[in-house]
C-alpha cells in the first residue's frame, strides 16, 4: 500500500513539473510573439499593406528619390512608407521602427522638402496614412506579420528547395511575409531577405487541405533556422551595444603621428550589401512643380516619368558650406570611415543644389588641403560618391592652420562662393586640436564666416592637461550660446546629430557671423556745405566720403549709404534705399553739388535723425559720420544726445576751424575713438583707414554669447 501511494505521488509530481515547464515555455513564446516587429522594404507602399494599423521596421538606406512620397504630414497611400517616415522626421536614413495608421483619402496632398526628402504634390488619392514613432498604443494589438494585397499571379520561391510555385492570388488569396531578424553588422549572414509563406483559402470550403510530409519537413527546417538566426542576432546585438569607446582607450601621445587611438574591442564589419555603400539618387524636384506634374493622369492612374539628373537643391537652405574633415592619425581608419559616412548623410539631408546649399570639404592633418570646392559637385549623389573616395592623409590635428587656410583660400569666387549665401565652416574634431585656434578663428569670424564645431569623444578630465588650448571650442565658434557647438560622446553615435546639424546650418536667421562690420550698417554722411568750405575743398570732402564708402559691401541686404548736406538749411542728397550697388553710390556722391551758406550743425543732426536713421532697418547698425569745418551757429549737444539715445553711433570729423568741444559732444563715447581733427582738407585721406578700423573694432568687440 505504501509503495502504491509513493508511486502515485511521484507520478503526480512528475506530471506537475511537466505542466509547469510547458506553461513557462508557452509564456516565453507568447511574450516573444508580442515583441516581434515585421520588417518592410524601402519600396513598400502603404496601399499594398491591408492592415489598417501596424508597427514595422524600416531598413537603412530608404532616403532615395526613387522611393516617391506624396504629401506632407498626411501622405497618399501610394507613397513609400519608409521614405515618408524620413520626410516626417520620425526616423532618419539609418532606419528604425514606425507606427502607421491608415486614414481616409484626401482631395489634395501638398508637397514639401523636409529632412532631405522632397515629397510631391498630388490632386487626390483614395487612401491616406499617418506615420509616427514606433511605439504601440494602449489597447491595440499589432500584427507580427503583415498582409499584402495583390492582383496577379506571383512566383513564390520556397525557403529551402528552390522550387517555384505559381500561386494564383485574388479575393480568396492572402500573401503573408514573415521576416527573419536582421543580422548585425558584426557578421554577414547567409540569408538576409524575407522568407515568404503563402496561405491559400478556398472560398467554397473551410476544410483545410492535407499537407504532405516533405512540405512539413521544409517548414520545420525553415522555422528552426529562423530560431537559430534569432539567437545569434540577440547575442551579437548585446555584444555590440556593450562596446564603448572610453577615454581610457585614447592614446595620450597625440602629437606622435604614428600613434592612433586604441580601437573598440567588438568587431564592426559592414555587410557587403550595406546601404552605406549604395549611391543615393539626387533630389530631382524642380521649383514650380504643379499638382498635375506628379506622374498621375486625370483618371488617377500612375504613369511613371523619368527623373531629372540635376537637382536645384533645397531653396530654404542657401548656404556655402565647408567641412573641415579630421584626417589626423589619431582618428584611425575605422573612425575615418564613420566620418565619411556622416558627411555623406549630411550631404544627402541638406539637399545639395545650385539654388540651395553647396558643400566643399577640406581635410586637415599637418597641413590642410582642399578635397573639392563649392562648385565641384551640384547634387547630393555625386557629392556622396566623392566623399566615399576620400583617402586619409594622416598627420597632426592642426585645426588653427586649417581655419586660416579656409579663411584665405576657400570662400573665393573662383571656388564657387556665391556672395549672397552665408559662409559656414563645420569643424570635425577627434578629441582636441594640436595647435592654437583662437586667433585664426577670430580672423575668420571677422571675415563673415560662421564657425561650427562638432567634437567627438572630447577630452576626459584626466586628459585635459594634454590640451594645448583650454576651452578651444568657445574661443573658436561664432557664438558661445551652444548653438554653434555639438559634442558627441562616441563616433558610433555620430549619425544621431545629422538632422540637428543640418537644421542649425540651414537656419540662416541665426547665422549672425555672416554680418560683419563691412556689410551690416546703414551709414549716413552729414556734410558741411557752408561758405567757409569752398568749392575745391568740398570736392575733397566728397572724395573722402567716397573713399570710406567703397570699403564697405553695399547692397539692399548689406551696408547701405545715405547723405545729407547742410548749411543754415538741410538737404537730403539720397536716402538709404535709393542706391543698392557700390558703383551707383559712388556716382551719386560725385554728383552732389556744393550748396554754400551758414553752419547749423545741430539742426543738421536732427534732420539726419528724422530723414535718414528713422528709416533704418532694425537689423542694421546706424552710423553717422559728420564732417564740418567750423563752429555751429546752433546747439549741437541736445540733438547729438537724442541721436545717441536712438541708437545712432556718431563719428565727428573736424577740419581747420572746427570746435573741439563740439566734435566731442557730437561723437559717441568714448570721444577719442569717435572724433577726429585735421588742420587741412588735403589731409582728410589720412583718416580713412583709421575711421574704418575703429568702426570694425567696435563691431567686433560685441559680446559673443
């Protein structure tokens, strides 16, 4: 009896353990199924997927003009799902998870340029979709496989045997794609394409058809292989994520050109078919594209049109851009390749073209050299291909020398500088420079260059003693408010700053270093035309005015020139908006006729304030240059003080019998830097350079925060 009881207990306990184990395994499988996200290809259109709402994973490399997108925010279902996600900013060209929701069709879709993708306009379409971050919504169950619609026979290739089965598809047929987990860059897998399986439903019956043994064997083999690949993927993914480039891996002896940073432990091999090696098509959008130039006919049917080979570029980002590329030995070959990938992605995101941004590259090491200038490539595709071919030059990290080179040589008419576009330099820095950057940066800023720094793996606390110039970033960038500097902790996270950097360099309203002392002022000359001056001396004064004016960059958007002549009365010779070229301004100065009369300087200052400077642009510095040869008949102090309070920077130039106390009262403080005196009209020319230098010194002394 005791033996029978023991046997029953043992049997019961064994069954309990088996059931518990089976339940745990079932729970594991259930959890895994919930976490599975199907992958879709770049060319998949939303209209081809039956599911009304789904989460999917986009692969890298979908930012391509051949994957067309129609609409903005709300997209026609004829659009590429993944490229629409890039256009909306949900993901970038590296791919990622997205949430897609189908909505009703619209009567019109507006095209736009966003995140490096040009979407097209469309008059109407029967179905739309929204795309957002790939996070599941509460209470919604998402499919682990996506249902695709089809209208004709499709050749389906079996996973293992290579047999082709023609499966008729129609109302009673549903084609499902189950995708294997994508292998990490660490290992090239034998199979990376989705494995299609087909489920055929007979409309007349619900009885399942018998399955042959060979088919079952094939299915089991494929499933087992998928499990094996999934396990490998998880292990390698964890190993790769665990890799970090710590400060301890950096070699301290940067000046020794034969020594480079120690590489991370984990392997990072790009698969042979990696999208990073695929050339991206250039943006073929042309200004003036109408709603009916999108490839659709009046019946709503799609008729593909050949793509144009020349891109006009993004017109909302017209900048002349130079990247200073780190080619020093300290960066190493692997990081140099990552840098090239980053620059290629930036070029694609910018939308390079003749009406948009232009980009050149200077590589620096011991000495800088131009890889290509602004006019070498006029579309993103050619530029990306050229970047991929750049070879590392090696040497030190002499950034100061590179900035001087760019300032003196790069932004010239011969190299494609357009004049009307802001000049921007983006400096890529691995760690820190090996020379001084402050002086070279100052001269570049004063030349109107907007300097950005992207520092990767900056110096740790233990390494800062090796940095030649502490706080080199703040000493170099255009402004120290954080807008012009980006710090990236690791080369492997550099891709994350592509979009932030593109948005900053394209924000032309904030590129304040484009404004220099020579191109950002409204300069009003107030000229004494009294009888004591005389005709001959008056011509000398006009030559003095012309010599000052020609040193400035004159246009509607740059420096503007105006002039007032006075005696007892005042006369507006020409206003700020009268002439927009340097030649026209110089001709107008030459035509000013001598008036002759008394000397009411105070009234002239008030007149200039009302007739010239009250109409000055808000973003212009208001500069008044007053030339007189004698004491005024009226008070100058009150009018001068009023002008100063209204933001006018006043310079006074006295000749012969001019009163020193009045010159100082007219001039902005400090008087010594804003008032000048010469004993003879023929000596006026001596102060042209000094006066311009003082104007620029004052401009450049403004705080950079």
